[in-house]
């Protein structure tokens, strides 16, 4: 089966075959276009994972700050876990950090605010219009807003 056809028929077999071809230096037989597409997809996946974790972190920080009577150990643990996972993603892919500053907070704060409203039952006006936390605060393991 031709390499590019294998991509459509059996992705796992395609990955094994192309890895072997690369190891053997048979570059003319490698499915370069699909490999490039998969590599790009992997990067996008990590970026989405980072922004998703940031959204959850922001939502829990908002609920922690603006619904103090419902604070729980579960919320605290979720905040800590999101920070740990963000730290791991940034350790594995340091270049992702620029997305946190360039677009991350702005892109995720709107989603986090909407989820916080749904979670708490509070109107959007009960929360700040823009993210009240700096990136340093968001990543600081000791920071919990009061």
C-alpha cells in the first residue's frame, strides 16, 4: 500500500511506517505532506490544552474570589492542579508561553467569565469586565484572590 494511501486507511500503521523510513534515512519514501500536517496538529493540540487549562484556572479563581461562601477544598485543588498542568505544558513547550501573554488571557477570560456565571448563578455584572489577575498571579502557586 502506498504511504499516502496508508495514512487514510490505517493511521497507526502509517505512523510506524514513516518512523521506520525516517530512521532508515529513506526520505524519498516518507509521506512529508501528511507528516507536516500532523506535526502542525500536535502543536495546535498543545496550544488548545494550554488555553483550556487557563480557562478552568480563571473560572475557579473568579468563583473563589466572588463567591467566597462556597469556597471548598475541591476548588482549591482544581486551581492547584490547573497551575501544575500549565507549568508542565510550558516546561515541555516553552514557546507556548507567548500565547498566554499575546492572546491567552483575553481569549480565555470571556469563556471563563461565562462559565463562572453559569457555575455561580451570578450575573456577569458581579464580575470584573476584564481579567483582574496578572499572568504572574495566575501562575503563582501561592496566589488565591480574596
